[in-house]
C-alpha cells in the first residue's frame, strides 16, 4: 500500500487485524461489534484527512453491516469484497496530504467588513491585515455594507455601535443575522447595557475601540479560516441489542456524532484504548456486572479517569441514582430518553471533555501543542516512518534576539510576536504536519513524509515570509526573524538523536548570523534526495 497519513495507516492496520480475528471466529458477535467500531473509525479519520474516495468506499460497507441482524460466516465473502474496494481506494497518495489552512494560490483573502461612519476607523490596521491573510474593507452606510454582505464575500462584519443601536444599525445587524454572516460590535466604552443589547441582537463578540490586529485575529481567524471539528466519539455499552439498535437509529441523523457500539463489558478497556471516546454511555444493569462497577474500573485507570460517563437507566430509586453519581457518573438519564435530550447531553459532555484535553495538550497562549504532546507525537510519527520506510523531518525554530524585543517593546509585545509566528506556521503548513510550541520562543515542526530538500525549502520559505511581517504600534513598527535547525529520519534513527541534531543545527544557524536555516546532513547518510540537493538550501544561507 502507498503511504498513508500515520493515523489512517494505523487504523487500517487495526481494521485488518480485526478482520483476521473475525474470519477465524465468524460466529462471535462481539468480534463483529469491534470490527464495526474500527470501520466507523476509518471512515471518520479518512474524512478528516480529505481521503474522499476512501470515505465514499466505506459507505456501502457500513450500510451493509448496519443491515445485518445476525452477522455470521455466510456474510464473510460479501464483506471481504467490500474491504477490497476500500483497499483500492487507499492507493492514491496524491490525495493524502491536505492543503495548508491558510490562503491558497489563486484565491482571494477572506474579507472582513467594517461598518462605520468614521472615515478614519480601521485605517491603521488595514495595511497589516494582509499579513494574516485577511482584507479589511470599510463601508460608511448600511446599503453599501449590506450589499457587500449579501454578495457572500464577507467572513465577518465589524459594526461600530458607539452611538448605540438606532433603527438603521438595528436593521443592518438583523439582516446580517438573517444572511448568516457573523457580526461583532465595536465601541470605545463597553458598558453592561450596551454589551447586553449587542448580545440580544446576536453579536459574535464585542471589541473595544480603537481596533487592533492583535485583538481581532484570535476572534476573526476561526471565522475566516474555519476548521471542521471531527465528530464527537460516543461509546455505548449496553447488553441489550434492542437498546443499542434504538440508540443507533436515534443518533443516525446527527453528523457530528460517531457511535461506537459494545455489548460485552469485559472488552471495554481494550475498546477504550482504540476508540478513544469523548463520552461513554453506560447501562447500569447488565449481566455479569453492573454499570457502577464498570465506572469504578474506568476511574481506576489514569488514561480514562476524565472521560465523561453518562448512565442510561430505568432506575428511579434516589439512593441508586446517588450511588451512580458517587462512583463517577457525570450525568444520569432515565429510560426512555427523548432523542433531543440525549443528543444535547452527549454533545455537551463531549465538547467540555475535548476542551479539557486541549488544556492538557495545548499551549495556553498559542493553541499549539505543548512540549510534552509534541514529543509524544514525534515518537509516534518516527515509529510510523520507520515502519513505512518513509522520510520525515524535525525542525526547531527560535525567534532571533527575542530578549531584545522584550526589553525594547515590553513582554506584552513579545507575546504578540510569539502568537504571530504560531499563527503563521499553523496557517501555512499542511494539515498532516505538526506544529508545537517547544518552550519560550522556540517552536518545533514535525514534517511527515517530507524529504530533506522539501523540508529545508519549506522552513526557509516560512522564515522569509515571517521576516516580512511587521509588529508593534503605528510609528514604532519593527520586524522579527527566526533561525531554524533541521534534522531528518532515517539519518537520525531515534527521537533523542533527532532532537540533538536539530538543536545543533539551530545553534549553527545562530552562530552563522541568525535569520537562516541550517540542516544536519551527515556525509554517510543514506540520501533521500539527489546527491547535494538536500544540503543546498543550508549551504546557501551559511554563505
């Protein structure tokens, strides 16, 4: 099979193992359930990576599995043929790498409209919005701004409400809401009454005037460059096939929920490792053990102790309900439960759980992966690269003279430079690349299936484009640069060696004058590109 993104390849491999077990014991209902879980996961992750052909090929398989009331040996040939179709759909690597999240060649930058009668409003930030892949366009009257919004070109509208909500402004924001265009209020004085009026009219956010790029970007960015969140993974454990089938039918219309079905409690810990649910739905009364016992077992495992647990039961005894909450339940729903209530509870718990996971794995300032998560992903990608015999690169970046920036412009401005670089990296890299804040002013890039020549060129392009960005207030603008060190697999066969070589190359770039990229390319290394090609960018900057 051609190279797949590491997590897709891992799920496909796991699916293959599950199929092999199922062929050996085709009468085992629980093996069929686990096989369906893995099929669900493959379809979901294929969609996340833009593998449209694979996701489409999964459809007939999942539909057929759903229709089987009692799958068994007679269904193996049919299922195997469908798996062969999926295998064929995963043979096209040109579709495997997603494009960068930012501005694409040939596409205009997302437009942000400013509705303000003040001709000077926004003039200071307009020239700098392009650095973030955005355009700012001011309109002084309602007819003009509504015309632009109706044309479908606006990612968001900033509305000057300094004078409150007169009939004209009120009608305009009502129309924005009808058009589905997010709008944000702007005023120099933000009192509670004005904020409440804006909230009641559907304001997405409230900005304090005068507007600054640093304040706008964190709010406007997700609107201009939306990233579709993967479906919430819900694992259901219930020994009643009728209940499981009913829940599956009830949740089928909701595209933001991916269901995992399990009927035998003794398989739960294994499935938790693989399926990684955002929320667990448990029946209290099951044969062999109770849901309360299962919940206690889950809470004893550090890896699972924070997963939200929702009990589904017909138990009305307050003592039993209190016991369920005592052993770790996050909520308790009484059967029969309305579909809308079940959906709302599951998505609310899952959304909060993902938020907590982000706090644990992401840097609070930039939203990038933190040091610990970045190292864990580096190990995972290195293992995948070794198994698939694919190249990968590890780059370490460090903002030049960062202490001088803090000393000259203040630590607040230093933080803004860090946030600008983090957004710059995230916007211009592929969806399959990993960007982490390694600490302070250092960043790490993990570039999977990327040759040395490609990696050095990419990091150097990032360096050059970042150096053209300007920071600071009007009249006191400055530019910042970074230096980079790059190391490669298979030249470096372990995580510690990759990190050491990248660090050495970074300091070589610093010693050579900063604002350049250097790469560790041992003479004895097995070339992954034509001889000399991989080292040329580094040599050029070292000159």
